[in-house]
C-alpha cells in the first residue's frame, strides 16, 4: 500500500495497488473546471439568460488565445473614455507612466521627489481639461493635477504620501479613489488593525485632511478591529429610520465564475469596488486558483441593481457574475454538498522508461488499459482523503505548517523568520526576504519588497514600527487579518491529520476497529469546528459483528474540542504532538487571538457520478527528412466530490504520482 512518488507533506499511502500512469494537468486553465454543488444537490448555474457567455463558452471562441486563456480585446477606444492614451496621446502617456513609476518607488529621496512636476501639455477646452483631471485621478490616485490655464501639470499628492506611511499603498490608492468618487451612501474600510495607537494616527490624518467630507469610526467585526470611513450627508443630518436599518439587512446572492484567482483575492477586490467589507461576503467554500470555478456567494448591504452595475468592471479582473438576486440570509461555510470537476489530463504515458519493443499502437493500448484499471479501482475503493498541497503553500522553501507549529508554540520570532525564508532564485521578493534575515532591517527590506506582496509588506511595516523582538514579532502577526493568521496553525493541524490517515491505514487497515471514531451524522462538514459533531466510539462487540460501515469512520484534526480515538491511534496522536513539543498544547494562541477547536474528517473519499473518456492527439515531428506522427492520449474526467475533498488528491490516487 506504500509507494514512492508522494511529497513528504502528503504521505505515499494509497487505497489501491494498481500501477497508475503519468500525465500533465492544468496545462491550460480550462483543463480544470470546478462547479459547486449546493445543499439541494444542484450544480450552481453558470449563467442566466440575461448575462453574457460564461468563460468556458468563450474559451471555445476565436477571440481566445489557447496559450493564456485571456480574451483578446480588439475593441477600439472611444473618444469619451478615460483612457489616458486617448486623452493625452500615446507618447505623453508613456512619459507619464515613467514619471509616476519614479514617484511610486520608496526611497530616502522623498523630499526631492515631492517637488518634481511633469507637464501634460496645453488643453484650451475646459471639458478636455476636466477629462484629463478625472483620468489622472482614476489611473494614478497618488498624483495631483495643477492647472495654469491652459497648461496642466502633475506632481505627487502630499496627502497620499502621508497616508501611505500609515497604511499600505494599495489601501491608500483605494481610499483616494473612494474620496474622488464621492458616491453618496458609499463607505470605505481599512484592513484589520489591532493597534489602537496606529488607528488613532489614521483617524487624526483623515479628520485633519478630509474632515469636512468624511467621518471615521472604529468597529469590531468577527473579533478584529477596523476603521470605517463614510461620506458625510449633505445638509442637516437626519435620524436613522427603519428603512435605513433595513438597508443593513439587504442580502444579494450571485454565482461567481472566476478564472486564475483565489477566492479571497476576488472578494477583496469586489469589496473595495463596492465600498463594503470583505467580511460582508459569505460563501460555502474556497475554490482553486489555477482553474475556472463556479460558486455561490452572498453579499450584505449591496442591492442586486448596484451589484449588476459593477459586473462589467469585475469581468476585466477575471470575474463573471450571474444569477444576481435578492435573498434573505447569508451563506454559511461548509453549507454545500460538494463540487463537480471537469478535468483534462494530457500526454498520458506509463511510469518509468518507455518500452521501445512495443509499437505505437501497443503502447497506446497499454496506457489505455492502465487508465481503465486505475479509474475502476478508485470508483470502487476511493482514495485517501488527504489535505492537498493548496493547504500548505506549494512551491515554498518553508511550508506553512512549519510556521503554524512555531505559532502554536508561541515562538513569534522564529515564526517571523520562517515566514521570511526566501525561495530559490533571485527574484525581488526573495531578495527582500533574504535582506531582512541577513540584516534584521525591516525598513530596508520593505523598500525592496514588491508592492503586490501585501502580506509581507504589512508585517515589515509592523516590524519597522515595533522592532524585531518577541513583542514586535507579535505585533507583526497581528498586523495580518485573522483569516491569514489562522491559516498557518490550520496548516500544521492538517499535516498531522494527513500523517494520521496514512498511519491508520497502514497499521489497522480498512476495517473499522474497536476504539475508532464514527460519525452519527449523514455528512461531516469540515468547517474547522467540532462543537456540533455527533461522534461515537466503536465498541468491541461492534467490531466483531462488523455492523459499522467504514464510510462513517472519521479521524480528528487536532484542536481543543475534539475527542481522540480510544485505541492505538489515540496514543499515536499524543506521541505525534509531543514530538513537536505540543504535548500540553491548548490550541489557543491568546496573543494572536487564535482558537482552534479542531474537526473530524473521513479518512476516505469516494468520487461520485464518475466517468472518463480518452481521446488522442497527433504531433508531427521531423526526423531524418521524414515526418513521424506521435499519438498522445488525453484523459477527460468528470466526477463529484464531497466538500473539502481535493480533486488533485483523487487524481494522485488514480495516477499513483503527484499530478
């Protein structure tokens, strides 16, 4: 049952002993399509009749390039648009981009840079000047325009630079766009901030510079504190009415189709565009990034009409919204039956060295037989229900579970240093991490860290402000939102569960044994909370009679509310945690406001409604002045999985290697 080929974080233990095969997945984004299955057992609808075609439909049209799956935009720019290349002309726009790039860099010449100006040229028509002002503010929130009629010049906005010393550049840009829009009834929220002194500085800045336009307040949402900014009402303030209160309770549901985006990344962008908090979005589960995914979502405090107005903007970022409608309540995490997968595995071939004694047709037949055997075995016996690499951060030098272990041991300094372990290579991101570890200088590392690395920049700002000692490192972790902080301890607990599943199968086999835990519920929801789980301990008589079904068996993911098996697996858990120094761990990190209750997870997953078919493609290769045709098999798989099961893990069982 043990075979080579698994990574160390996912044990090399399998349910079946078939040979498997090699192949490539996610060659194109469209090769991995995930569709959520709601609690009624229905796949969420891809598109409504009123909406445009879905991504998968458009992927088959001529306007899509096969290499990157991005639509080709050949629509000519309109004269009335705010496209700077149209408003200013291509050459001036390119010079402006260079000027803006110079100002955007963080260095010690801030005072010198703040005095730089760039002339956009002369604009005699006042309507044209208005378009220029609007286009600049939209594209470069950190610039201000100065008019000496009819010339327009741009320079850095000093208010922007001051705010960007307090918050991230992305937050500062979004805040200035919010100020510029002046949309009545809109609001803006900064990222979670548990530092009261820092929040006070942000409040004072906004009150001093924009106090006549906006008002601010701090509020607590799901245990984290944030600053909310709202436009002041024009005229005399009116009392809050029942209708106003009802607006807070508006819920709008929609189907989100996203491409090559993380779920949380998509939510963050939509929240900023709508002027609400990311926590106002609810969903049943997080979906893969490198895929085309369909899932249900609900957003609070946004009407269907307002959401529809933003759909065109969202499409530009790889998000397609459909089935927009009013509902009465938010979604709940884990409130789904599972997911449907449409997968393509390309370039199928046997493991090991090819058998040159076989003809092309014989090799193709051999691979087809391997595929058929593997698919039938997994349909019948399922797969070990490991947490997939997405849970741990694939491709990193230091996996997230190692950081999580340091946090559970409350070793904040080591956790920070593990977090900043550089990847192999010399990219700017790794250079900045390497510089911090070598010099302990957070300010210099921040100047080197790319702008898009928001998590790293948040921590470096906190380390620069509070120091790199234990207290400073604690503040650095608190600078991250709760959902980001808890990700790392969850990763550690997930790794322990993976090892437990492999140990259980190799030592006790597939049968249910005395002391095992079984679920009395028809479905165990892996929501990270075991408080409502109904668990039964298998008795000696139940094992002898064999009346307990293996599919009801569960294993606990460590936490402070779970029960452990009352057999050798219970001892294994205790020894495993003690080996990592967590023998007396309460699975709470008070300084970081983290609580891990644990959960129960079935050790086996079963694909449902599974089907497969094989196709072949022909590649022409020139050899010795003659063309030789290579026939390559492609496997198309369709199946359903329960929630929190990973399709890549199912594929791993089928192929007997990491896909």
